[in-house]
């Protein structure tokens, strides 16, 4: 596609529910990133993929968070047993090369846990 | 880890005015980028500027790496410039992990 596409755009989950957020990067982009943005804050790094390899997952807040990119294109961020503090915007981004020199962000998935 | 501070936190302008946004960072960086987050939440990359000066239309940016700061200039502001401006730097020398500041919320009134 023309840009990074994320779905769903908005998700309301009950506490304890599992959620899955999808990211379609720009076609051919090697690098894929997930960031979490709380209200009024800047985005915070969650994880980084180069093709299908997850090279860094140091930003994932707990073992309830899991990300995958099995075929090196589409990625899914899964949150198990959601908690209220998981409420945030989850941003996906991609770049053509191995770094962030030219990085393109999607519009985000807005997650509210009630 | 590296600290990124942006100022001012909020800025209100009348259309046509000029403004300067500042980003201070606590350690040397190899990568510094400015982003604009529009009211719908999308982050748009404005400049990749680890050092020097760049211009793109009404926007320009300058980074003085030795003094650990960057400035974003907006001239002849328009209502469409409203949104949050973020500065982000590479974290710990990594070429893939960005640390963002808290942003400057810009409101341009007609």
C-alpha cells in the first residue's frame, strides 16, 4: 500500500481480554517498529524487527505483550489479559533499510481498556 | 538513558506568525529527527538532521551537535501547522531505537 496501515483503528477491551493489533508496513520495507504512546507523552519504543527477525524487544512492558512478523511483512502486536494501564495508542512504523533514517508511521491503534 | 527535553510545552500563535521550537538532549547522538503529529494522530517525519541546517518550504531546522540542541523554525504559520511537534534521537547509539521528547503542542489560530 501507499503507507503504513494499522487495524483496528479503535479498540475498546474489557480488562482481562486479549487483543491483537495488526500492522501492514509499506511494501518492501525491511524494518518494522512498534511504539506505545500514552496520552500527552511522546512515543516509547516497544520492539524492532528486521525482516522476520525480532532483534530487540526490550521495550515490551511485560510478558503479556508479544509481537511477531512471521513472513517479514505484516506484524501483529498481541496483548494478553489487558490491564487499564495498557490503554494507549500503539504506533507501527516501517523503514526501507535497517535503520530509522527515513521512517514512516501509521495512524495508530487507539486501545482503551475498561 | 538519554534525556530529551523540548520547549516550550505549549505554544499559541496567530496565523502568519513565526516560531522557534527547541530540543535539548543529554548525550551525543548520531540521529536526530523532527516529527509533526497531526490531530488524527499520525506522525510525519519532517527532518532527519543529526547536524547542520536544512530547509523545507516554511520549515527549517538546525542542530548544533556539539552543544546538544536542535531548533525547529516555522515561518508564516498556518492553521494546518497545528499539532504536536516531537524531537527524537537515537538511543544508546542504536540505529533503530528512537527516544522521543514530550513534544510541543502548537495551536495556530486563524
